[in-house]
C-alpha cells in the first residue's frame, strides 16, 4: 500500500525536511498564491542561511517578509522587491544577497530546472547589468543572447486550491503563477491546499500539476489570503 502524502499540519510536513543552508523555491506572486501556513512553519522552524527563489518576498510582516525580519534568509533570487521595505533596506544595506532576474527569465530558469535543461539563451537582459559576467552569443538571426542557467531547489513550497490524496493539484486562476514551476524545480515538494479529495475524484483534464511532482500535502482550509493593495472606487449616485 502506498504511503500517504498527507501530513497533519505544516510543521509536521517540514519536520526533518528543511535545514540550514538549503535552497528553497517558494510559489506566489505578491501575496497571491503563497503557501501561508508553510512559510509560517518555516519561520518557526528556526532554519537559517537560506537561499530563497521566489518572484518577490511578500510584504513587511507577511509571507516571506516574515523570514526577512527574522534574518533567516541569506540570499533572494527574485524579480521584484518593490512592496517590501525590509527587503529593500537589507539589500541596500549590504545585509542581503540578491540575484535579480527579469520575471520571464526567472520563470524559465525554474521551468528549465524542472525539465532537466541545464541552461538556455534569451535576448532578455542583453546589454544590461543582468548580463554582466554571463556568456553572450550572437545567433543567425543577428541578435545577441544571454546564457541563463537553470534553477533547482532542495525543497519547494507551493500553494494550490485543491488536491487529491495522490498529490495531483488544481490551482485557482492567477494563484497558479509560479507554483507549478517551483514544484517541478524542487527535489522535494510540499503543497499547501484548501481541499483534499479522494484519489480519482479530480477530472484528469482539470489537473494542472501531476502528483508525481508532489511529495507532501498539508490541508489549510481557511487561509488568510491578504490583499496586497486594495483599490476601490468611490460610489457615485
């Protein structure tokens, strides 16, 4: 009989899995589709000297921003830092290493890591600081390209809407974002989901990420789901 992928809670799912000095891939875009409970459990685990691959680092006091406040992150591999003042402060103060990536390049580096592709050429970033120290090459089309290497992680932490007991995942709308790519790039993947159904109940055509990429499941039926920037219009009569 197959061992269940389901764990009782986020701390249990991370127990014996995370360690100092690891590289983690964490899904999410801003505060959309972030594994809230897993990030909090990672903070409480006390692991340090982490390299975190994620589009950004949440906001001050929430999401990955919590790990910046506790100084558990040594290096971020990201594409955007504008919503997190502590991120900005640590980077400008020389307290945090940062590897900037154009957003599409970051997504493709993760995808390449999961697909077993060691590197790829892209036009994005050529002639800018992004290309400094990297191999460049001109192809027959006359354009210059930058060589970007794949990204892999020791552990991937992702957020999905629904899973079955086999770990097949369904994401909800834009909350899919970087999550599938992070999951595929991780040696071990832990998925936080809002609902777990019996295996066979999900329509195979609706599965966004096969369970072969998911090693552990955590149920979080009531995530906080903060809105990063709430914008409303004044009511007119």
